[in-house]
């Protein structure tokens, strides 16, 4: 094992991912837990989960962490404290969600259309950063996983009522949630103390239905693409209408169906036809690794990207299956 070891972490509305790696970028261990945003989760539950995560992540022979680099929605102190309970941490650095997304695409400047559990858009330029969105599940977050899950449940209700097109969604939800009738999902959702995570988790059914060609599910993804385009166009306008760098579509919500990305890209290019719009190379957690490299050695960071492609191959960003060839 190399002398120095590091931790990278990425925490959002529904999950926290962590990686322990050495100075040669060998992954030593990985661990995950539930979401980090304490606005939507009981603090005692989240803290118990990260203590268990730290026990799994920190190997017995680890004596010190050289640096802990994280992009976390919500307070990060309880996670840092759980790590320090296991061993000392020399440096702690917090990276912004948008900066990490750009870093995971191998660039420093550009725009980010972030669609995880929530959503927002970032314009990150040498002169500063502008943000649109990020208002939370009650007031906003259109186009994110929670919004997609909620739209999916409503699409199922509309199909059941005859208010919308026929869909496989009611059947998929009844089966996945073991419901006698679809109406029983009222208690399933309303009685859940972590309803946000539950509703966001419905996106795997949206993805399944979309892959079957279900128009109701595909429409949900098209609407999500429109919402993300609206945020990006707003942040471009707020920034004066011009920018340098690509537009990066980052976050798990994009992975469900190519319909979301196609809708988003077409809407943006209708206004800015020369825009470069693509996915990142890695999951956001690797963006924290690259951010550390950029901070420590801006000129040498690019040379290490080839090594990361090899060492962090399992953390490459997974694009929708029907966009694979186009995006590689």
C-alpha cells in the first residue's frame, strides 16, 4: 500500500458514496449509505449510517488520511467526525457540486445541468459562478429524480383514472410496492418518514417503462429534459448570454432514458446551436479526486486523467443505453 491514502465522497438527496484510494489511485475500499441532506432525513438515522460507513470504509491498517475531499449536499461535519473517529484526517476540503461535475468531465469552466435527486444549473467561469434552481422538492427541483418520481406516480394515477394515456406504470408500481390496488400507494407515500427517497426511487420504474416504449414514462423524461433546459437557458441569460466550455449533463436522473437528454439538447441548441453538450467522463465522486489534483498541481492534473480512466474504470459515468455510441 502506498504511504498516503485519500478519501473522496459524494453525497446527495438519496445516497452517499465514498472511496478510499492511495497515491497511485488504487481503490482500496468503497462504502455507501443513505442521503446526506438533513432537511429531508432524520439526523440520528443519517449519523448512524455514516458511522457504519466509516467502519466499512477505513481498513484496519489505515493510520492516517492525507486528505478528505467531498461534495456533499447538507452538513458534512457529521461525516468528517465519523471518519476521524477511526483515524486522523490531515486536510478536509469541500468542493461545490457544479465544480465537481465539471472536474468529472475533465474541464474547469463551463455549465452544469445537475439532475440528481434535486436539480440546479451552474455557470462556472473564470469571473465567477452563477446558479439557478436548487429550491428543494417543495418549491422546485424540477427535472431531478424526485420530480421524475412524482411525475411518474401522477402519470400512473392519470392512467388508472383514465385522465391520461394507458400505461404499464400502474401495474409496475402495484407489483414493486406489493399493493392490492393502486389507491393503496397513498398510505405507502404519506406514511413514510423518508417519502422523498421513496418517491425518488420510483425512477427505476420510470426507466423500466420507458425502455418498454411506454409513452407516459417517455413523456415524463421529455418533461424533465425541458425543465433542465429551462434552468440552463436561464443561467446563460443571467450570465450575459455567452460562456466558455461545454454544457455537462450530470447526475443520476439523466441515466433513465435518452428521451430526457435528446429533449434537453434540442431545446438548448434551438437557442445556442454551437453549444457543446455532453455527459461527464466519471461519476461526481471522481470529480472530487480531480478537484484535489487541480488544486495541488493544475499543470499536471491533465496527465493523470489517463491513469484515472484505468484505475477508476468502475466509476465511469454510465450513459443511457441508446446513447452509448453517440456519447463515447
